[in-house]
C-alpha cells in the first residue's frame, strides 16, 4: 500500500502558491460541509470511540487499515463507472471478518463527502451490525419491513454516528433468509433505495457463503460481490469451491483478512 502523494517541495513557487490556495479553499469548503453535517447528524462519534469499535477514521493511528479499505473502494468505483451500485460482502466461513469488512468498507465510502453509504445487515441468523454500531433498533429492521412494508422504509434507516453512514439492521431473527431474499419486496426495496439518491452506495452484509445458499441468493440482487477469507481459515481449494458458486462477472475480489 502506497503513501498518499505528498506536496513536492521542488515545485516552482507559483505552482506551490496555487496549490496552497486550492488547499485553503478545500479546507474552507470542508469546514462548511462539516457544519452542515453536524446539523443533520448531531451525534457524530469522536475518533476515540470509533477506534474502540474498530472502525476506520481519518487519524494516523489506523492509516494502514483505512488505506486498505480506500483501495477496495477505488477498485469498486472503477468497476461501477459513474453509477451508484450495490455490493454484497460475505465471508467464506463464519467469523472470518465479513461483517467487519462490510462495515468498514461502507464507512470508507461515507468518508467521501460526495457519497453516502447504506449498510444492510442480511445475516438473519447471526446479525451483528446493530450491536457493533450500538444502534438501538426500536423500529425493527429488514425483516420487519419485508413482513410489513406499510411500516415505511425510512423507519428502519438508522443513523450510526458516522456522518453519511446509515444502517438497516436485520430486525427479528430468522433461521431462513432465502425466501425473504428472493422475494419481490426485497428486490423492490433495494431498487428504490438505490435509485432515490444517486450518491448512495449500498452494502449488504451477507452470511457465510460456505454454510448456506443465502449469500448466493443475495448475489442475484447486487452488482458486485466481495468475499472475505480469514487468513489461515480456509484452504485455497475451499475458497475456490465457494468462488465457483458466484457469477465471475460480479466477483470484485476476495479480501484476505488478517484476524486479530
Ligand atoms: N481485521 C480485523 N481487525 C480487528 N478485528 C477484526 C478483524 N476482522 C474481524 N474482526 C473481529 O472479529 C470478530 C468476527 O468478525 P465478523 O466480522 O463478525 O465475522 P463474520 O461476519 O465473517 O462472521 C468481530 O468481533 C470483528 O470485529
Ligand atoms: Mg457477519
């Protein structure tokens, strides 16, 4: 992973001055949009809390991880062209860090002030995002909405404390997700969430691909699939077997996650 480009000290003065002015302008604009963000999202979490919750942020201490997620973001944006898209992130086997990657990848998209990110917890048997993000799910989540669309989808879109990142928790726990994920309602919900805001990028946190057909069923609903292998957990042949279940044109890549 490379370092971000730094200002070249050997630049001619007038170029340096122009860059300096541009930087000042960006800083002013960033300042203005930060104050707008504060009004819209009053409970923005401080860095120390983000770090405690193992979420990337802008400070130096997590730079290596943040850069890794930015790199995946760049790759997806290159594949997606100029349209917003839906990505499913699923671990090969459970506890490989699929949810960790889905959450931080969504946060990396939300870092960009021109984008918003929506994370949807689609692991119905072992939902974790509302716990990790400390979201109080009083209005229910995905399953409650799919059972009763008259609830309105706005009710299940929760703030996370990270500007521009929203969560749809899974809601009531269910053993089987397939029937929900292959339903017309699920597809209609995703289509409407995606098309309502062209700057909204959607991430589905999927269940382990090795264990159940759910991840594969979810893959039918998305533009891109990112699989997560926990380092030292799955053999290359096990990974290969899982990969073979997915449409190669959707498979954006496999993240090799170093588990703590
Ligand atoms: N790279 C990582 N750094 C720090 N913690 C991690 C990392 N990957 C996973 N974890 C932690 O390990 C646990 C299992 O990860 P999780 O994302 O829930 O796995 P999965 O969704 O694949 O079942 C979680 O507590 C998660 O926060
Ligand atoms: Mg998970």
